[in-house]
């Protein structure tokens, strides 16, 4: 559930980053409202996720997904040129995010260590 909240927060990061560009320095009310509301929801989701996921991992996933989606949206919308290089580097960001998710956390390592076992065979 925490990872789902983090991913949704990252999706919202792409929304607010795109809306920020369309707001023209907060001069356009519609994009400014979208920016403010998606920014708040995105950061609150990130804050919640960091209670359960280490900050370095959570922030890297949040920024990575948000940046990749922002670039992809800009290319689809025609605001950025599509190139093989950009696609490869965005794929690299996505691969790094997936790899971070798959690495064991400190909590996972602690629960596997013999020191974390109680005398009855359970974990602390």
C-alpha cells in the first residue's frame, strides 16, 4: 500500500511539473490551481511514504517516476523533441527505480538476521 501511495505521488509530481510549465509563472489560473493541488497531494503522499520507506529510496523513486513521466508527456504533447537518446535515458531512469524497489530494505535485512530472532524462533 505504501509503495502504491508513493507511485501515485510520483504521478502527481509529473502533473504538477507539467502544470507549472503551463501556468506561465502562475499567470494562468487553471494550470496554477492544478499545480497547487497536485503539488500538495504529491508532497503529502511522499511524506507519508517516508514513514515506511527510507527517505533516499522514496525520494529517488518519487523524482525518477515524476521526471520520466514529465519528459514522456512533453514528448507526446509536442513540447519536446522525441529522440532515441531521450527514450534510452528515460528507460534507464525507470530501470533504476524498479531496481531500487527490488532491493531489500534495512527492515528486511534485520528480520532475516539471527540477532533479530527471539528465543522462541519468532522475530522481534
